[in-house]
């Protein structure tokens, strides 16, 4: 390969980096029927249990269609948080990517089909940290 | 064109809280209408938050986010009057973008 072409390709590769950083909806991960498969599709490897991931959610949700979940990561350098409702037909609910101008925090209302653990997985410095919390549901959120 | 989002911002000492309500049915594809027919899946897939034109947060979401999604985020270094722009894209290719100024 001639040097000019190599430089051009290198420049093109640099241009492509920011584009790739944009979160395109991950069809495979969101279509996965188990939490493990979904996380694997997101490229999330083994995660360590961490007390620095805080999940606030009701212990008992009367209406599974609207369950408020609040997640905070106190792990320094957290870049993303994935949210999984383990027993849902499609467990992956969301993945958020944070720049340095956003705190690794999110609050969102989710549907919980049946009593389930809600799990958050945070990525910081190429490592993964996780915590979970059980939500018991009296009326399911996916049919109604 | 979908309804504009409702955005509320609160500037605090450590961060600015952004609360956004998106008007969207977030159909799971599992519900049936009164005639017993499945209602087609229809949900927001991607969203982004820009502060003064710079993307500060992006999300990918599933049909398991509740109808008319409400999110809260916390931004650092945002000042009163800064431009905030929130956008979403759903699985039918419908988009919405709402701009506001930080309160």
C-alpha cells in the first residue's frame, strides 16, 4: 500500500470513530430473550457486584405498566448504564451513554411483566459493575 | 408530527436536573385491541440530549419503557439560558426534536 493511501485510510478511520460512537439501536441485544444474551450482544462482559450502583424502585408495584426506576452510579468514570428487567420477555430495557457533562444517573418509568429483579450494569474504564433490586408486581405491565 | 416533548429543568448547585416527557404509545406488540387483533409494535428506540449543540447523553430504549416515557437526567455545567435539545427516533422512523432554554 502506498504511503498516501495509507494516510488517507488513517484519516478516514479517524473520521469514522465519532460516527461509531453514536448509539445506533442494537437490534440483537434488544431482541434477546435472556438478560445474559442481551448483555453479551451489548459487548458487556463479566460484571462485579457493586454497592456503588444504587437502584431505587418500589418493592411492590401495583401496576407493572409504570414502575419508576432510578439508577445512580457512584463508580468514578462511569460511561454507560444498561437496565435489564430479568423476567421480561425481552429483558433489555435501555442503555444510556453519558458524556462527561452528564452525571451517570437516570430515572425512567418501565414496564415489569411479572415480579422480577431489575438490574443495572455500569461501565467504567472498560470494567463492568452491577447491582439489582427485586420488584414484586401485582398487575403485569406487558398485557394491559 | 408527534406532539412536542415537555421539558422541565431545575438548576441546582451540583447539577441541572432535566425532566422530559415524550408523548408516545410505546406499544409492545403484545397487546390486543377490542377486536382481538394484535396492536403493532410501536416504540421509541433512540434518544439524545444536546447541551449547546453538543451531545451529552444518548439512550437506546426498548418497548418496555412505559407509555408516554418520562426521563430524568442530571447535567453538569449547564447554566440558565443554555440551549437544550432533546430528540427521539421510533421504530417507524418517526422523529421528534424539542428545543428549550435551561430555566
